[in-house]
C-alpha cells in the first residue's frame, strides 16, 4: 500500500488538506479513546488557480441520514453533501461506532456549558486550517465525529456521551468520491475523550496501490 502523506495531530490540534477523487483518507486513533472531527467541502479541480474549496457545498449529516436511513455510519456507508453529491465512502472501519449528530466543540460551547473561557476547540482548529482554502468558520457544519459514542434515549431524545469506541490503532478509511478539501481535528473536549486528550493520525493513500491493509 502506497502512503502519500502522514500527519500526526497532537492533542487539541487540526489540519486541512486536499483529497483528490479516488484517494483514501485514513484516520487512526493510535492510543485509543480519542475522537476525530472530520469535515469535507467540494474542491475546485487541481488545475484551477488557487485550488480552494467551495464553501457552499459541504458534508451533510442530514442528507447522509436521509439516503442511508440511519443516524449511524460504518463500512459501506456513503456520505453525501448538502447538494446530494456522494463525497466519501467508508471502505474500512475497525472501531464500529461514530457520531454524526453533534457539531464541533467551540469556545462558546465551553463557556456556555462549563464556564471555561478561551478553551481550545475543534471549531477553532478546523477554521484556522480551512481558511487558506477559502472556507470561513461560519460555513463549517456538523462534523463526522469518528470514534465518538453518542447514545440517544428513544423516549426522551436526550443524549449520552460515552467512552470513545477506538482501541489503540483503530482506524476508519474514507474514499473520496469527488475532489475535496478535508479538515480533521483531534477533539479538544475532555468529556468526549474519557478525560484524557490524545493524538490522531491522518494518512492519504494512493488509489492504485491502496489495499485496505494495516499501514507499515
């Protein structure tokens, strides 16, 4: 398997990158029990000047729920944009449980819920790295929260956040079905990550040589 790039996101950090159609984004939890927030926007073709993103077309939890008839995603799930365009396909998932209901944590969330000012946040990290691609913070939607366990009560609708589903080395592979700009953040919320903030690894794999196996 040919790996084109690997990034290690230290706790409470993020990244953004171009993911060309057919390439696979692998998101790994090297130590386990860490959530990774993922968002995607349509990208201009590589030949276009700037190579930026389209802030008007983004990864949509609502469209994905509509077409998949489930609030859960896993191997085989197709993730759609707000324009009903297939953006990503989950081709491998060793953890088995993820969230697509909650928005990325923000400074305002920490202030409102916990009375903590200036806390690092997924929204802040994603916004900082997506800005060079022409995507403003206000366009960042609900994120795909890999390894996050959110359980809704069927009677009341209230949600419970549990321990992340990832064990050391667990990963999710997302194949790009279109040219994309993708943002990834190692979640900054202590509660979401069982009290300890940990790193996330991000890899991009060549479509010709990708075989879905473990990375060396």
